[in-house]
């Protein structure tokens, strides 16, 4: 089964996402911000990176750019609830910078799994 790195500063959401993915048989690694996520990916590359866009420390946009530069073939799903702005604007920007697909928060379990399956296949 595929391996997935989940990067999100929201510990509760990250825990739920990881539990869903592990229940589906995915190998899961996690990080609380982009810097930690990059370190973890460099140490143990994953088949897919699922990253939040708005985080303290290193944000998701910077993380996407660095991943694309170092690992051009990596598949990335960007997630955002938008913060003070419309989530679509952040997600559209993430697509332009190299995200393979996007998820607008909040999303359902089925939407998460369907998006992951689409990106991995």
C-alpha cells in the first residue's frame, strides 16, 4: 500500500486524517509544519504528500515549492480552510505552484479517500 506524509499544524485534524489513512491500509508519516515535513520526506520519501497551506513556521506553499524543486515527481494534495480568505484562492494558487490536487476544508472521509485514490492512480 502507498505511503503518505500528512503535514498539518492542527494536531486534532492531523490525528483524524492519519487514523483514516491507517485504517485504509496506508503507511502514514506525519509532521506539524512544512519544515518538519520536508525533513521527514527527505529522510523517508512518501508516495504522496498531503499538506495544509496555512501553518506557522514554514507554510504549505513554500513546502510545495521546495518539494517540487527537490522531488519533481512527488504527488501533492494541498488542503486549506482559507483562514481569513476564501479557501479557493489559496487552493488555486497551490495548483499553479505544483499541487497535484486540492481539498477544501472541511472535507468528508469519502472526499479525502477519493482524492487520494485519484492522485495515486
